[in-house]
C-alpha cells in the first residue's frame, strides 16, 4: 500500500542520513589513531550529490511524503566553504582563472552549488534549511559574480585588440572618391580585406570554448539576464570600436545634413564599405560567435544575434537616413545610388542570417532589420529618381547669354553627357528605383511591353539639351560660327553616345541616325555660309565682254578673293574644333572645294595679267599656299592677316 511505501522511503531516508553521519563520525573517531585526510572538492562532491538525490526523490513525491530529509550540515558547510575558498584563490592570486582540469573542476563545483541552492530553496519554509539556503545562495551569487567578471574580461580582450587596430587604421583612411562629372569614374567595390569588426577573428578557440562553458554555468544557475547583458554590451562596444578601422566615424544626423558635399562624398564612400563589410562579414562572424558561446541555448543565441544585428544596422542606417534628408542636388545622385546598391546587395545576406518571425523560437522585441533596410532603400530610390529628374530642370535653367569663345563645346554639353554616361552605368539600379521602370511602382501607360521609362526620360533629357544648344547657337552673329558650334557639340554628343553601349542602346539607332543627319546638315550650312561666297569670286560669269576677258573685272575678282580669304583665315583660325577627326574632316572638305576651283581659275585667267608687278599684286596665293593656310583653320589661335605676315 502507499503508506507502506511511504514508511519504507522514510527508512531509506533515515538510513541515508545515518550513513552519511556515521561516515563523518567514524572519520572523526579515527583522528586519535591517524591524521584526518583533508577534504577536497573532489572528495566531498559525491556526498553532496548523494544529498541532492535524496532531495530530488522527496520533490518527486514518489514515496507519498513531502518531508525533507535532515541536512548533513558538516558536508554542505564544508562544500560551500571549499567552493568559496577556491574562488577567492583566483580573485586574489596572480592566476585569475584555473587551467586545464582545474577549470572543469571549479565549474562543476559551481554547478553543484547552483543545484544545491535550487534544491534547498524549495524547502525554504523549513527552519532547518534556512542556514543552508542562505549560505549556499550567498556562495552562488559570489560564484556568479566571479564568472561574470571572467566572462566580461574575455570579451574585453577582443575589444582591446579592436580598439588598437582601429587606432592604427586611422592613418590609413580610404581616399576620397570625389566625382566630377566632367571626368567621372565609377567607385570601386569595398575591399574584402579583413577587419577587426570580424567576430570570428576576435577570440582564439580556447577562449570561445571558455565563454561557452561560463555561459552554460550562468544560464543553468538562472543568471541568463546578467550573462546576456554582459555579452550584448561587450559585443556592441566591440562593433563600435571596430568601425573606425573601416574609415567610418559616427556622425550625427544634423552634422551630415550640414556637411559640405566634398566631405560628405568621402563619408558616403567609407560608409558603403563599412555597411557592406558589417553585413557580409561581421554579421556572419557574429552569428557564429553567438552560436558557439550559447551553443546549448539556441533561443538565447538567436535573440542576442538579432539584438546585435538590429543595433548595428540601426546605427549605420542613421547615416543613410541623414543622406536622404540632405539638400538635393544633381551631383549627389551617384552617391545616393551607391548607398541604395549597398542596401540592395546585402539584403539577401540579411534574409539568410535573420529568420522571419514565424521561424523564430520566440517573438522578438526588436524591429526587423530587413524591414528597416527595405524601408530606407525605398526612400533612397525615391530620392535618386527625384535627383535624376532635376537634371531636366538644370538644363532648362541654363540660359546664359554669353557664347562660348570660338564655337567650342559648351560646358553644359560636357556636364550632361558625362552625367548621363555615368548614370547609364547605374542603369539597372535606376530602373529598380523607379527612375527606369520598376514594375512594382510604375504602370505602363503606353500599353507597350517594350516601353522603358528610363529610356524615355533619357531621350527627353537629350532633346532638352539639343533645344538648349540650338538656342545658344543663335548667340553667334556669324552663321558659319553658329554651325561650327552646333557641329562641335553634336560631334561630342555623338562620340559619347557611340562610346557608351548603354546610352546607345537606350536611345536607339533611329535617334543616332537622326543626330548624324543633323551633323551633316550643320556641315553643309557652314560650307554655304563661308565658302560659297568665296567661290563666287571664281565664277566665269561677267568676266568676258564681247568675247574678250575684261581685265578690270578680272583684277577686281582676284582682289576680292584675296581680301575675303584673308578675312576668313584670320577669323576662323581662332575658332575651336577640338575633335581632331572633325577638324581634319572640315579642313579636307574646304580644301576639296576651294583649292581645285582656285587652281582652275588661275590656270584659265592668270595669263591675262601682265607679268611682273601686276601678277604679284593680284595673285597672292598659289594652290599650295591655300592648302597650307586652310590647314591652319580651327586651331583656336588668333592669326594676323596674311598680308601683314607677308610683309614681315
């Protein structure tokens, strides 16, 4: 029956206690015959374990009785005193932590204190258990403080190394990547070299294993909050200490907003490197560290890593948020896109490292870093689209009334084409942001599946630039120079388009052929405005009267030709055609029209002038002279008159 079982269990309890007391009594009785062996943690632990098994059996209630056994006070007292002395030895001695088997022995003893404290606390209503409860609880708290100090010290060792590395790295900051749209270059991807931010390199395996054992001991003793708090603070501090090694210093939102663009450009470049490295390298390493230290406690590991990741991401995203709040300007587009791309590229890594809420063992109190990144990326995309659209406003606003000297390429043309060439390197990114046809945010109003909003906007920009240049060409009083200006700018644009497969593809072959046709027309207009008038001097019409050459008219023709060519040469030598191919084409086309006509005219009519002084007076050039002088055109160098050059 149950009461018989109960009585039997009581007898078992009493026999167990009696056995323990007799053991210590017999030990004491032997003192007169031999020296009492010194009690050690190892020898006394078995007695404590035996007592713990008795308490567990009572707690089970399998004997139907809930009466606690008598406490072997001498055993418990000696045990907790030995544990306390062992801890004190390392707290006050040169060696601050046991090594080898001694470490395992101490941790095992602390675990036994924890179990003892937990077991006797369940019988706290029993007066005979008060002293044991208080003493073991006090020693347990002391032990936890000791473990916490060692836990903190191990974690701090890594931070000290990181701070030292960060300090030395400040002399090796990233060079400033300042873009100038006259000669822009795409930024390089972040360096893959190691950084002190990487947790996997922060601790040697022996220390990681010790951290794991200490964490197990503290959590088992019910000190999970203290353990996690120390770990979280240490890892957060280590992360912040490691950021300067990547060239990134914490900057407030107000400071970012007020920062000069040249400085902000450099800050963004280092931020992109730090952000990419944090997510792709530091997060992976931190995940591994959490899993190694808290290997026996998956939920704790997940919670600590999520807290770390969330804190790190929020800290870094604060800077990116400030970038979106800074004053909008065209030159900021590409740096904004760099930030956007960094977030886009790391998101798969974040998704792989951080489980969704439904996959976690328990709900999280932290904001989801994936949501934070996606939200800010969306705002960056909107900012990028707005900045790119501002380019149209910039073109419309450029209404300078001062013509470029010599009909050279206008600065606006260089700026816009370099800007567009660089923007097209970000083509896929701009399309994702909505500036190039993000299907999620842009409807296809044309109903054409091949419709590309980015290409349409690019054509709009090019048309605006073309209209602006047409207006600027009218600032030149000389129509020939006006056409040189249009040719210069048109050729510059054509070369940029041809040299950029992205722009060429987006604008299309039809657009390119139309602009090439415009260039040919500008060339014809120039020829007509300049050289048609000169060639009129070489016409046969009006030279013969009643079958004979009218010498006065012939002389006037030569004089007019000489004066007109001298004037053209003087003016157009100062005109600028910087494109060597276009310059050569113009000179060749002029020579092909002028020199043969002059040679023919000279051959047919020079004989009608009297040899000697009269010939020298009216015939100033030979055909070869004209060729050489034409080759001096479009050099951008003002030239004196040919007549004055001859006199000197």
